[in-house]
C-alpha cells in the first residue's frame, strides 16, 4: 500500500466514523421528527457510498456493477424515508 493510498484510506475511515457518530447523535435526539430522520438517512447513504467506492475499490471502475451498487442503498433508504413519512402523517 502506497503512502497516498494509506492516507486516503485513513481519511475515508475518519469520514465514516464521523458520519456514524453524527448519525447516532442525530437519530438519538430526533424524537421521531421527520427532518432529522431524513438527515440520518442521507448520512447512511453517504456512508454506503464511501464503502462502495473506496473499500470495494469501485471509484475508478466503469463497470455496470458500480451504479447498481449505488442504487441499492438509495432504493432501500428511499423506502425507509417513505415509511417514515407514512408513519408521520398517518400514524
């Protein structure tokens, strides 16, 4: 592993840990409100994107797997947001 790759790895890991702690704090203090839930879901997508692009080494790849893997968490998090919206307005 080169020095530049190691520095990028550490920076990505630090960003992931920051997003995880931030998401936990926002989620814990949200009180079930819709805006903080949307913020936590956005942070979750950012974490998934970092994992897919950096740790799976797909940042420079042009294969069809890259957009499919990026679409998967977007779909799941969109469904989670739709559920939260449904619960906020109906229940």
